């Protein structure tokens, strides 16, 4: 089940190592409206810089993605390489290069192996339609251990459109305004401005609310292409069908972002941290992220230890307005802290922590603002993966 | 070699577990000038709150410290317990309780086992002089693996004074305005205001420039007692002897803070990160801390991987003013990045990383400000220690 009018292709270009398909192409048979969000890291990869310029026109037809090399910190040469890749695809598909978006993920600082990429472009184009979206999702993986796909049907008038999204993680995850690589396709016709606004709204509470290790990547990119192949009246914000589209897109980004956390490097548990009762929205998010990024909290959860003291310490240094003597903390439904002090229910809380999906609820009891952040535990395997993932 | 007029004592109170001395007393035979800095975490342990009030008067004669329980997040009961401990010591030593400082380190959120502490106080006082400073340094350890002591002689006029300091780490280390527990004693007579200013200056570039895991504790405390037993003319800032005292105190805090990093939980390497060429001092420190707290940088160093891309990414998200195309990065003396791009010297850099003491030098080439931060690598052992250190 993928949206009408999209074709996929994958080839092996041995970008980092041989033995797997690492170059993928997503192609819409017709020009599509496109919207995107990109990393706020000041060090931006060459393809990100290229795409940020192109996206201003709001139109696109192809996305070429490679894994194994981030094409970041590669200077002018990196920009030229990304540009050349777009032009090669445009030439092969006989379209304007401004419609071709380039995305890269992998090691930072190594020049793109153009001598291995160039010879594979014609095969990549030739293969269009022979690969599935699943193949693309697998080709863009780095330290991910499973491909991440979400498909969703949406009733638009009397037609049924489809939104499909794929993404990859799994380290350097603490995005803001975008995360890692995520590509969403739909056959539903959506006006470009509406598409842009809806994507940005959806990301606020999905990709911008997850963290694996607090490290924000140089390559984070989310792109959505709406090619209108469904033939529905163009969706704008004032239309009735907008609500259904918005809801569906939000669900897709939520599920995809959750996949990234579940597949966080070395992760054994998925932890949802909800902060309520904050003085303002910024405080709620800061508090949740401080807890989510605390190595001490993450290792405690890994060790099934209801060490709520580490949560209190993280709240205390998060920079938010708080009063220790007002804070309540729950592990799942077990209240471990009441007004700043222990309830003595550590044993019951330990039972909660033995699960795979852990909920931590914090009520600051100071205001009415809240935020949810998704993270994972910190394990020996995270250390091993990242000590080994050599340049 | 310890300063004249100080006596030490340690006993076992089985505060967390039996089998080791975990309660220590530092006593000056005469009232001393005292200065201190404390955690900026909004969640402050009970003894920290107590000491912050007492220190305003600038006078002290005893410090009682326990390890195994932080007496943090313990509410009113915690404050009463800390106060009672000070009063028991004051009663036994026949002094005003305002001269007794209380410090705690260990698990957060568990009430102090007063029933095991109370009965040991008389023995603790009785034993004064039977323990060494080394014994005290050992008694205040938690996950530390070695006691941390620095002794330093200082020529003051024709006399020779001594500054001795002890401290403990080893996790929840990312202090600001103070760190963990550190006690410095000197027999040199120093005016209280001068003592206070000199301590705060020394801490700026020592304890406030180290990080193990980015987690700032609820208990960070640095105290210095100057009892004047040396009999030198009282040191003020205008005196010639001030320079020697200031220099010596700075050296003591630098060495002690370095010990904490070297003994960081699970650490195998000590990493000094120096950022130069920043637009302002705040940027220099922020950049250095962003790199020092990056799990990806820390695991790469652990894996002897010259993965400078992770350093660039950390600089990029640190929030500082920077231009990728101006940045230079060195591992030791090996330049790996020149104006934002690789020099190809990854092999030489890998050799540097095989050492125990790693220097990372970053020149932003934008201004004239610099900062140094000391950190350690992130290893499987850090995860194990913190997954196991149960409440």
C-alpha cells in the first residue's frame, strides 16, 4: 500500500562498505507540491544547504538518498558533489534539477565517493518501479536495526488517499525543527502552503519531541511530497477534508518518530516523559528534555531502578521555574514522589520499570502547561555501537 | 603533611551498607574563616540549604560529612536531620552549632538513617586526631575508586603554610559555581572576604570547568577553612603574600578537579577540550561544554576513533556564533580539520587517541576568547555503574 504515482529504486554503490543497497531514489510521476524542515544545527550538510534553497519554490519530483556518507563538513567540494548528483538524476529523468532533492546520512567529514556513485545513476533510474518503499527504507539505514515505514489511508471526500512515510535514526538524535531523514509521500492533492504549515505543526509534537542522545545532527531532514494523483480537489486549510489530512499526517509523523526512539542505538526500552503543571510551554519542554537527556536517568531505567532522585536533580538543573516541595513524580501509575518527597513505593515502581514501554509523569503543580518527550534508555550497547562506528 | 591545627576522625555508621567508614569529621582547634560555593541546582540537598545560611557569617570550626545518603529531596525531615547532626557535633565539641557545617553525598530521596548516625557521634568526636586526612578522603567516596587529596606548601613571608584539599566525584558531575564535595583546609591566616573571593576565582577555571556526564548534582559543595594557626599577618588582597596564596589555592583546586575527571565513572581517558578564537567568553565555554558533554564525542574517544565530525556537529548545535569554514580542530598536535574540512590525517590522530590524556584543540577563528573544559570518555562501565547503583 503506497500512494499512487510514486516509484522507487535502490542500488548498491558501496558508499561506505560494499554488500548492501545504499543509494535510493523516490520519484513521483508528476511534479508534486513539496514541503520540508531541516536541522537547526549551524553546521549543515551540503545536501541540506542545497535542499533548503530548492524548497523555497515548493515544488519537487524526486529525492535521491544515500547512506554511509553524510556529505557534511566537506566544504565547497561537498556542495558541488550534491549538486552534481541532483543534475545527474535530472538529466536521466529529463526534468529540471530544481525538482531533485538530495539527502545523505552517515559519516561526517569524508568526501563523497563520487567515482562509485556516478556509474550507478543510470541503473538507479532504470530500476524505478522495481524496488518497494520497504527497500528504500532499508537502503537509508545506518545503525538502525529495522526499516521504519508507516502507511495510512485517509478518506478525502469520496476518494481514499494514502500517506506513506519512512525514516531512519538511530544516533545523533535530538532534533529541533526536523530530525534525521524522513520522507513522506501522498497522492492527496494539497496546496503547498497548507502542506508546509501542516508538516511543521505535525513535527512540533513528534520529531521535535524525541531524543536518543541529545546530539543534534548536521543532516536532519523531513520532506513531504504531495503529488495530487488521487484527483481530489486541492486541499487548503478552509476545506472540510483538511482536518482528516492533518490528523493522518500527524499520526504518521508520531509513529515514525516513535520508531526512531524504539530503535535508538542500543535501546532496550522506550520512555515517554510527560511534564504537566509547568508555568509555560517552554518550561514544560525544557524539563522533559532535561530528564530525557540525563545519562543518569537513562542508565537507571536500563537497570530497572526507580531512582527518582535523578529525575528531581535533572528538573532542578533544567533552568525552569520549579518548587521541589510541589513536584509529584509517577512511574506508570505508581506515585513515587508526593510534594517533593518519597511515597516509599519503590518496589511497585521497580515492577513498572521491568516493562519495555515506560511512562514517567511529572507534575510540577505550578501552572497549566505540559509537554511530552520520547526517549530510550542508555545501555552498554550504545557505547559499543558508537565506539565502533568508525570514520 | 596537613595544615596545623586541624584534626580528623572517621567512623562506620553503615549509612547505606555496612563494611566501610562513611562518617567523617574535620575539626579546627580554633575558629576559622570559612568560605564556600554551592550547587546552582534548584533542587538543593538539606545540608546545602543549611550551610548556605551559616556561611553568611564566614566563620566555621567543624565539617561533618557522610557518604551513602545525599539527604536531598527529603523535605522538612531532611532539614531537621541535618540540623540535628550539626547540633550533636556542636554539643560534643562544646561550640556554637553555627560553626558546624554538614555535608552529605549518596542516594537522593531516602531519609537519613538517624538511628545509625546518632549513636556514632560521640565516638566520632572521641576519635579526633586518630584518623588522617587520607581516611576522611576515603570515607566520603561513593562510586569513586581512589581518594583524592592535594597538599601544597606556600611560603608566606618567612613562614611556610600548607593548603590541603580533598574531594570526591564521580558521577552527576557538571557543576556550576561548585562541584560535589570538596574540603580545603589551610593554616594560613586569610581575611574572610579575601578567602571568599579567592575561592570563587579559583573555582571558575577548575571545578566549574569539568564535566563527567552533564548531570548537575543537588549536593555540590566546596568549603575552605583558614584557621590562621600559622601565625602570619592576616592576608588581604593588597598584601604581597596574597599572590602566593592565590596561586597555590588555584593549583589545589585545579588538581582536585582533575582527579574527579580522571576518576569519572567508568572513565579510561581524561580529555581536555580547549576552545580558542571565540567571539566572547560565554561562547568559548558553551562550545567546550557542548563537545565535552556529547555522548557521541565521548564514545568515539573511548573507541580511539578520530571522529572529528561529531565535534563539528556539537559545535554546530551548541548555540554559539561559528562559521564551519573557519574552524580548525586538532587532536593533540595533529591538525585534523583545516578551515572546516579534513586534512586527511586521521591515522596520525588515531595514534594520539591511544594515550590516556587526550587534548582536543578547537580554533573558531572568530575572536580572541578561550575556555578549557576537562571531561572523560563514556564507556560501558559508566552504564554498568549507574544501572547498578541502586537506590
